[in-house]
């Protein structure tokens, strides 16, 4: 019998049914918020303050903060820049605090913040995440940001990939149908991930706005071992709070 | 460009994000409520009144109705019988009205009743359903009953199977990630459905209560062309309201 369990929650709207005080919560929004957040820490950002509403983001902007904010893929006029990982360059974010608000990802982070430890997950840091979780002795709950509370495939595939890595540790097990489904979908996709991703709804949305240049980048494995973690109301690298 | 769209909703809790007044809603709870309902109509039941709460079910019982009611697989003491399709025999239900309340399925039916036409779907009537939908000129929304608002695999596989059948009509298309995911999971499972179903959480729950004798039966295709439809607050065969 496994000591620790894995569950996957496909939508922020389902989080109340999966909430687990014994779990590390990994929030993922592969296209693009969680990939952008991991990239920002790779490029030296000091802190990221995720905010749910545009009103909060605008308020921070008026108080002098640098703000990244988008809705439906489009950067908002008051913001310094939008949601592409390519925006979070060392020149722009190195040593800075950034306020960040997106359609799905930052709301999911705020939602998860009610209890457990909250980490930000992307392919870019997937093996570092898996190693940390296995060392934690905690359950794993993957919270997919989805699309406006609907299921999305790209976050589900990531959840499947992360679950497979953590399940290599036999202290972990799962009887969660959503986790089993995510792993089966990842197995169906992983042989040709870029081919599979062509059909997902978010790829069509990004392409319609000429924003699909980031898709391959957001599916690169292990470009970093940095893990963003939520501390109070802001994200910092996990190493900074150890 | 397809004229009609297909969407799949994995949980009653997500229904508000998928609700579509132009859709036929197919509610499914393969293990076991929707399979039991289809079986009851095959065996001559006149009407089924789905009720959400046990209090409502008990109230009907006190008013002299025959009541099928269970929670977590266990028949309730005040009820005449529980949730196995095998309970709905011709001797017991033929020509009768039955009140029915289950953990997930009957709540999902009530939830879906707010607008569109609501049909009950199971493998037992899957091709009849697909033919009816293709003739309707309406969108298709499959509402999976899930398990206490969590995702479940067996309803998702059915949603994938039904979507594949309806998509053979080129007037239908989908850009819904949940539909694409359901079809990919069905494709992964269909070569050995009984092998695949061994891992799903509901099979473990049924087995723990010696109720897993119905699993093969609930995955038989096309034993009937009867389609239960919601009319006001009760289910009748679709043919009766044409």
C-alpha cells in the first residue's frame, strides 16, 4: 500500500472537491503562465506577485510596480508586458518584483494558496519538481489552470507526465481516475508532443493572435531546477525559503 | 466548418461553464444509474422520477411510490431496492412509476433539466442515441455524472465513444479539449474495455460491496433503441413524446 497519494484536479472550479491539507499543490498552466513564471525565475526575477483581477493589477501599477497582465492572450493597455515567457528577459525582470495577472493561471495560484505548500510547475522544471515532491513525504495534488474553468489538454498532459515521474517512487500510488486519465493521455501524446498539441484549443487561440511561437519552448524538459513557491502572497524560488 | 458542435462536461460542478441552450444534453452515469434507467425502460417501466436528495425519495415513499435509492452503492433502508440494473426487472417495474435517487446520476439529471432536451445515455442505447442526435440538428453536450463532482473514467470513456459516433456525421465537429481527451481515452481503452475498467475507482468501490457483477452488462453495446428523455420532472421513453 502506497503511503502517499497523487491526485489531479482538472479545473479550478473542482478544487474544493480535491483540496487536501496533506498535499503539496503543483499549479500548472503550461501555455503560458506557469512556463512564464519559471522562465522569469531563470532570468533572475526576485519576486512575482500573482493577482487574480485586472483591478488589483492596475492598482499595483498605479503604485509603481512593474506589471505583466493579459486576458485571452492580449496584453492589457496599462501593463508593461503580457504573458509570453519571452517577455520575462533578464534585462527586464532581473532583481525586480513583478506583479502578474493572467486569464487562468494566476487565479489558480490564489485559489490553491488557502492551505498547503504551493509550487509552480512546467515542463521546464518537471524533474526538479518530481524530485522535490518525492523527498517531501507529502501527497501530490496537481491543479490544472484549465481555460475559464473548462478542462484543457496541455495542462492535463503535464499532470500526467509529472505523475508518472513521481510514481517511480513506490511510496506513491494513485486510485484517482483523473490521474490515471492524465497519464494515459500523456502516453498517447508523448511520442509526438508537438503533433498532439496541434489539436488543443489553446494552440488555436494562440495561433489566432500570432502567439504560438512559445509552444515548443513551453514543452522543453528540464531547462532549470528552479521551483517557484508561494510564500505569503508572492512567489520566490524554493531555495530562498529553505 | 461544422454546423454543430460537441462538448463533454466531466463533472456536474463544471456544468455552468458548458451549459448550451442549443444542445441536446446526454447525461451518463455508466456505473450504474444511466445503465439502470435504460434497463428499466427495456423492462417496461412507465415513468422514472429522478430525485436529488434522500429526503425527497423518502417523502415519495411515504406517499406510496415505489422507490429505488442508494448512496455510495448501498441501498437505503426505506427504499424498495437499490441501483443495480438487475433490480429493475419486468416483474418489479413493468407498467409502474419508480422514484429513483443515486449518489451522482440523478443529481446530474436534475442539474441538466434547466434548459435543453435531456436524454439518458448508456452503452446499452449508444447507437440509437447517436442516430437521434445526428437527426436533431442540435449541438451535443455530454454531461458525465462523475463521482461526487470528481472526474471519473467510465463516464468519460462513454462520452468519447458517443462523440466518435456522432462525429461520423460531418455536420458535427469539436474544438473541445474534453471531447478530444475523452475520444483518445476511449481509443486507448476500447481494444480491451474490461481490462481497462479494472483500474477505475468505481470498479474498486463496487467490488468492495460485491456489486461489480454489473460491469460487463453496463458495457454491452446496443441492447435497445430506447432513449429515456426528461419530460417535466420525470423520464419517459422518447417515442412516447414524439
